[in-house]
C-alpha cells in the first residue's frame, strides 16, 4: 500500500515538469483515495518524502489539517537532521520527534 | 491494613481507601507535593496535612514515583490517564490517590481499570532505588522509619541547595522552608533523593534498612557528603535531622559551592569544557560545527544513539552547531553518561544554554579560580563526588519533567546560587570538597576525558596546568601503559610537548599532527630528524586524514604524547632521564646506572612503538573507510543529480 503510494508520489514528482524546482508545491494532496484509507504525500526539497496514511472513516480531517501536520512533520524532521550523529536513512530515534508525531496523531484521533 | 475497608475517602468520591492506604497515600502525596515544591505553597507543615485539599503533586516526583513502581510505561500512562491527571492537568490528591491505587492494582496483576480502585488492594510497591518513600511503601510496617528517611533526604537536598544560595545562618532559618519554599531546590533535592537513595543502595544497604532509617540515613549522608547537602527534614517531623543536616550541609557547603546536582557544571568542569571547546574552535563565542562536534564526541565511545540523544538535548536551537553553553551541556551529559548516569529526558535547567551563559559569563576568570581550585582538589573528593554524581544523575534521570517545570525558577535560583557560591568559594579555602561533582566526574570519566585532559593540559593550551590533574589522570588512565609511559615523561612532556604544537599547522588540534607524525616516527624511532619529519607528514596527513584520525588522535594522544615526549625530549635534549637510542652508544661508556635507565627507556620506547604501530594500522583502516564513504557519497550524488533536474 505504501509502496503504491510511493509510486504515485514519484509519478507526481516527475509530472511536475522540468524547470519548476523553486516553488513547487510540496504538498501533493490526496494520493489514492480508495481502499478504506487515504494517503497523503509530501515531498521536501531534498526529495525526502512523507507519506501519511489516514483511515477513511476519519472524515473530520480537513486538507488544512493535513497540511499543517505535514509542516510540523517537516520541521521536526529538519530538527532531527540537525543532529550530526543522525545518519540519513537511519530509523529516527529522536524523542522529540516521536513525541511530536504522537501528539499529532492523538490530536487527529 | 488494606483489609480494613472504608477508611475515609482520601480525596475522591469514588475512592475508598483503607486506613493504611490512606496513610501511605497521603504520605506519598505529601512527599511528592513537598518535594516538588510545586504544591500550593503549603510550606513545611505539608507533611502534617494528611490529605491536602488543594495540594498538587508536581509531575516530577510523581513520575519518579510511578516509575519506581516498575510498571511498564504503557501501564503508567494508562494509570495517569485513568486517574484523571491528564484531564485536570495536575496531580491533585484525588488523582494521586487513584493513581496509587491503580499502581497497586497493576502490581497485583489486575487490569488497570477504574473498577480496580474499588477493590481492596495491597499497597503499591515501589522500588527502593527510586525514593525512600517507595521503599517505605513497599513496606508499610516500616512506614515510620522510612518516613524519616525520606524527609531527611528530601530536606537534605533542599537544604543543601540552600546552602549554596544563602549563608549558613540563613540555612538555619530557612531549613523549614527549604523543602517547599524553594522551588529551585526542589528538583535538585528531589533528584537527590532518588539518587542518594539509589546510591546508598549501591554503596550500602543501610539506607534501606528501615530499622534505623534515621541513623542510617544520617550516616549515609555523611559519608556521602556531597551527595546530599544535608537533611532538611520536613520541618514538622525532622527537626533533629534538620540540625544534623545543617551540620552536614555546612560541611558540604564549605566544600562545594553547589548543591549536589549531577547536572550542574562545576567551575572545574566548566573550565575543562571551555578548554576543549577552544581546542575545537578557537573563538569561544562562535560555534562548533556539527561534524567537528560529532568527531569529538565520538571519541567518548558512547553509542551513536546515545550521542544522538545527547545532541538532541543540548542543541537547543537545533541549528546543527554547538555554542559554548550548548557544548558544555553536551559535554557534561557525555561525562555523566560515561560515569553511569542515565540520561535525562529533558535538558536539566542547569544545563540550559541561557543558564550556562548566565552562570559562567567569564571563562577567563573562572579559569584562574579553577586552577587554584583544581590544585586543591585532591582525590579524596572523588568518592564523595561519585556519590553525589550518582545520586544526582539518578535523580535527574527520574526527574526530567519536574526539572523542566521549574526551569524558570530553578534557573534563577541556581544562577543566584551560582553567583553567590562562586564568590563564596573563592573566599573559602577549602578547595577539596569544593567540586565534588567535577571531581567525581573527572575521575569517572578518565577513560575518555583523561586523555583529553592531558592533551588539553599538555598541549600548551594551558601550560600551567595544575599538577594534580595529570596525576589523577594517571591514576585512572584507561591505558596502563599510559601511566607507566607517561609518568616518567611528564616532566619531559611538558617541555617537550610545548615546542611541537607551535610547529604544527594552525589547526584547532595541534596534537593532531602528532599522531600522524607519530605514525611516521614509528618507523624512524628516536631519530633526530623525527621532529622535522613530524611537521611535514603532519601537514600532509592533516588534510584528509584529519576527520577520521581526529578521534583516534585524541584517543591515542596520551600514548603519542608519551612517545612523543620521549622523542622530542630526546631530540630536544630533554631531561636526561629519557635517553634515546642515539645516545645509546655513548651511554655504553657511561656508568651502569645510566645504562639501566637507558634500557628502561628503550623498553618504553619499544612499547610506544608497538602502540604507534597499532595506531598506524588503525589510522590506515580509517582512511580506507573514509575513502569508501567518499566514493559511496559521490555515487549517490551522481544518482541524485538526474533527479534534481525535475
């Protein structure tokens, strides 16, 4: 499921065109609204992709909320990146990051 | 006790507590509320209030207590939510009692539900390591005994802390107030309690002996000295201990200008950190970049996740670089971790950058002070420091939230305490107990920092390094060779080392060249040209081998130093005690005594050779790895490049 989402993300990225690198829309919107869940994508400028999968039964989620969640996610991610001991690609073990993510999810639920 | 049902309602309508339970719970609650100082400011008599109506227990001690119950984290979360603390945002008596009841339920194996509190349950059990109360509660029969202990410890901390803040006379006046009226002291003192508790557990089980809790604690405190300022007992109950604590605290205060806080950086430590900072980054007011700091901290041999976590804690502004206060905080955390203290969940208030900046505005000034202090810091401080360090660290580990809660107050109080303490310390001549923490930290962190200390000291950054430091280092150097090799060469090294650094490229770590040069020298040991060769290969090696070698260089610095000291001293014509092979032939004509000395030196040189050879191979290994990494990165770059076209 997540892999198909990644494919969709890649497709959207590649579909953006050639020279639109600067203010490209980072938020990719609803990717795949079927199968009882919704997938939202978000790509950072460094090609790091955030994929959020939401249960479709949660209809209270608005687009803006998703955007803000992605924004917070992005900020926390950059904070994690600041850590020189963090190797990109490793599992993120930052407690601050985890707590932020958890609080976000709790908010939604 | 629990058999008797229906004791008065603790504080919540649905909660039926037996008498024993109520007693225990109120005691615990009072302790938590008092310890945290976050209570409604009820003051000393809080202990007298069995069920404070409006009291709230601060999250810190409560969290501590809960953790001491040794229940899994999820269970504790559940309990917290169930008891309503989350809803109301604080641990009022109702919530606290419900939580305790749920803990008891969980410990009995019952599911954590609201219904559980309706049952009659045994008292919740808390591990001794955490707090006195916990021990107590595990053993209701000894409640009274432990009661004394807990307040004793708690007040110890608070009073001790207050020692720093005020004159001793004031202490006498304010001991009663200390536990509660000084929020800043409460976190540390609270921390102390578990720490001292844990520590005492480690050191002696007397602490946990209920029969004579008071005496035990007293004796515990006294040997610990630094760990607990002294029992500032809960005023209503512990006047005697209060007095005693005062005497202990007084003693302690004479010795240290800070309460025994594991997270407080003492002047000596501070000076050391500043020196290290300078070695990495000559300008004290700018940053250390992430990669530089990473290399440096990697030398501490802590695991990467731990280092990552420490970084996360200390880099407050998340900018990927460490300012001086951030660096000190990170270094302090590393030192603490190496000494066995668990890492806190949040940056302690005494390690916050603002606090550190305020507390230590003038590193230069401190340096002079510290030098004098460090000299007077004998090894006898180490055990006490250990105690305090252990205790405070343990406290810290269990007490992350409260510290942060009271950060504001704490910082101010601590700052004032620091400022006051510093001048006071200056006036006081007892440098020995002055710095239990740093002392403790220093000996404990020998394996890592000792070499750095030596390096920093010997490297000419601080030529007038107090002699005791190297001595202490030697006594605990991780490498025995270092001791053997280093000590005779200490006098030689001091003179011999100073010349080489200036000759090296102006890198923050002048010693870096030496390891590289050491490797080179290894092949041409004891050659007069070695020194010249040092410079050139050093310069060559520095550019690319510096990053990977830095950690190794520093690590092996003492070894290098030892070797180097021998070599430069030989080449420089240093002390005659260290003779090189060169003069060896000439020695034959000399007395047999000199021959023996030379042979000893030769032996040592051979050992150094072996070490250098090992170092060389390791450096080569690192070099290869770095090359491979570079290749991999370049490949990745190539792969990414087409993608960025989008």
